[in-house]
C-alpha cells in the first residue's frame, strides 16, 4: 500500500491598489502582501513606481528633457 502525500494548499492571491505621490493608481497582485509592500517601500517594486521616484529626483530642466524625449518617442511610434 502506498502512502499519500499531504495535500498542498494552493497559494492565495491578493489584488492591491497603491496611490502614488502623483495621485496615479497602481494595481498589483501578490501571494505575500507584506513582502510586496516592503519591496515597493524599498524601491524594488513596480517599474512605474521606480520611474516616478527617479523622475522626482530630476531637476526641472532634466524633467523637461525627459518629457521631450517621451513625446518624440510617442510621435515616431505613432508614425507622425
């Protein structure tokens, strides 16, 4: 007679919403809410949140240059 392995519980997934300092909403999903929030707080969260923190550190002149590059990139990918 063979022994049965104990049943393994499937992970429980949690959907979460964060509001950035700029007021944007970020939606994420995780199996460990405490770990994920700690990652966000440490700057290891989503790229969108890291980008916001990176942009905040730029000077006004650098922010304008960043925006100009984004506008050029969007225009070229739209074929205009």
